[in-house]
C-alpha cells in the first residue's frame, strides 16, 4: 500500500468511526437509564465481550504489552478519563455547552502532536480548524445556557484526555491498542459502579446496551485507533468533529426532531472544513 493510499484509508477509518460514534444519542434515548448506569453497563459489556478477543490474540498482545506497556496504560487512563469526565460534564452543563468545548479538540491535538511528535501544523490546517469550530458553535448556539462554566471546564478535561490519547496512539503506531481499550473499560466501570444502580436495567434495555457497547463503542474505537496509524493526529481530531454534527441528523431521521437552520448550517460548515482540510493535505507530499 502506497503512503497516499494508506492516508486515504486512514481518512475513511476516521470518518466511519465518527459516524459510528454519532449514533450514541439515538441509542441512549432508547436505553432510558441515568448516565452513570449507562456508563457502568457500557463498560461492563465492553470488558466482557473483549475478553475472547484478548484470549484469542494473547500471544501478540503479550508482545505488545512487553514492548509498550506504559503507552497502553497511558492510553487506557486517558480513554477512561474521557469516558468519566464526559458523564460528569453532562451532569453539570447542557449537552450543547459540553459539545461547544469539543471544538477545541483539533487545536489541542495539533499542538500536542507538534510538541511531542514533531508533526507539522500547516496554515490551511489552522484555518480549517477555526472554520470547523465556528460551524460547531453555530450548531449549538440555540441551545447554549448560562451558568454552565463548571460543566464546560469538566468538558475541557475530556478534550485534554482525547487529545493526549491521539498523541499516545499516534506515537506507538506499531502497537495494537485492544488491551488499552479493555483496560479503559475496567477503569471506567469501577469508577461508575458506586454511582450506578445496575439492578435497574430491564431485559428490553439490554439489546440497546449491547448495541452501544461493544457494538458502537468498540467498533468506533478500533477504527479510530486504526486511523491514527495512517493519518496525523490533528487531521484525525478534525474529522472526529463530524461525530458532533451527525448526531442531530440521526435524531432527525429516527425520532423526527428536525434540527433548526443554524444547526444545519453549522453542520455543513464543519463537514466542508474537514473535507477541505483532507483535500489540501492530499496536495502536499506524503511524509
């Protein structure tokens, strides 16, 4: 596979991962459990269903652990931190205020990748990131509420965790990250357990919880990890913003709640900025 082809595959993986993640809102609506309960069961199913994969690939995983044990632990802690911080942020601020903070993810990721990995930050990348952030701001403008600074501050912890994980995974592109995902599930499940009431779940909710994890969560994470083996961290983070604008589209299609005009306009701007960045990057020599 040529470098250019590998880059296109990485972009495709990142877009598909964002699309998978964007279905979470529709799924969680059908689960109808408190956030901590959803977090606990998502983690429990992630841990349980990934065990056969870890056992089946135990030889390769043991090699990965020996070669990059610290990186795997760092990735797991950062992922778990993002999972838990997101739940805390939603308890302190409306969804729109939380999502607005995520617009900083590409900038923070690009700066970390520049400082730690030496990845270049081109002028057009900064411009497209700024445009995507503007689009995201337009998408949530009508739902923003005052008095949510604490929740937005916690949401920024999610940004830092995700950006740090982008850099960790990008740094160890030779290592499979399945053990990190499994360990993140263990950590986030243990954190959620004291605040959850696992006995409240019903049989009708179990299929949706399984669809959320392992289906949606593991599938999205594995694709997102795979994308980072092929494209720079900043580009992957920018493409990750597609998750935030596709979410309302799924709610529109499945629940009939049409987004307002600003939400649609903002989504178009985010998608256009991400596409423009991929196209402009493709015109540069692959390094």
